[in-house]
C-alpha cells in the first residue's frame, strides 16, 4: 500500500516537473528598462528608439506581439525627436493592435503635431 502511494506521488511529481511552461503573451525585450530610462532621463530618445525598434524586430521574428504601450512609447519618442511621420506610424499601429488604447492615442495625437 505504501509502495503504491509512494509511486503515485513520484509519478505525479515527475509529470509536473516535465510540463513545459506556457509561452509568454508578449515579447517584452528591453521595454521596461527603456521606460525607466525615459522617466529618469538616464538614456536619450535616440538610444531608446534604437533599443525599442530592435525589440520590435525581435518580437516580429518570434511571431509575438509587443505589450500594450510599446508602440505608443515609440511614437512619443519619435515625437520628441520631431519625426512626425514615424510618430504617426507608431500611434496608429498601437491603436490598431490595441483598440482599447484609442482614447489615449487620440490624446497623444492632440498633444503632438501631426505631419502636414
């Protein structure tokens, strides 16, 4: 009886240990560090843009989405560098990928000038 119980527990532990982890919902890359760098001004917009666009390419290569706010943050950085075409591209992409962000994106579009 004890042997059967022990074998059952061992089999359950073995099966649990072999289970694979679920795939993350988003590809975060270096996003959190870049937001921190933005808020503390410890890294400049050009550096952040390069890192985030690299992370975006990584996400695409892995077939995963970036988290909500990622594309909007890229748009803000491009607005700060006075690249209105890129700003608009990323704002619209954020809105298309995450429709619930429409109110925030519309606010940003009122704040930053659109390309003429």
